[in-house]
C-alpha cells in the first residue's frame, strides 16, 4: 500500500494498481514484445491462467517518499534498445505522475531477453 499525504488528507493506493498502471504503460511502447517473469508467483500465475498478467515484470517501491519502478522487459529483435528504454522511462514517469500526483524518483529498465517476430 502506497500512502500519499497532502494538506487535504491521506490517500492510499494499492501496489497492484501501480503495477498494472506501469505494466500497461510499458507494454504499449514500440519494441516491447512483453514483460518478463521476475518471481515464482508471477510465473505460476502465468502458467495457470495461460496469459500475461498486467503486473508481470513490474516492481514498485517507495524510497524517501518517491517511487522507484523496476521493469523487466522482453524486446523485439533488431530494435534500438537504448531508444526503447528512453521511451519507456519517459512514458512510465509521465503516466504515473499524471495518474497519481506522486513523484517518480527512478525507472530502472532491465532487458531480460529478445524475441523474434
């Protein structure tokens, strides 16, 4: 649970909401083939449901009152990885700050594999 305190009161936002928001924003970027599985629960869930969950490959945490986002992605073979990563960082930062009003300190993008399509 992420708590946002302002002069108007306190707002609680679930980790699942952040993970879904970030996962959706990242997967919409050009060159992203999908999100990588980062832990056993995500892997088991994807095996059981036979589809990719929106929060797969996403970890959101708070550091000194600001958000830190870790993304594990699968990219399409032959695309410029540097350009994809810059695009993802900008889109995720903008989407999260617009939707929640919370400041994003860092977006860490890890390219776990490549996929040919």
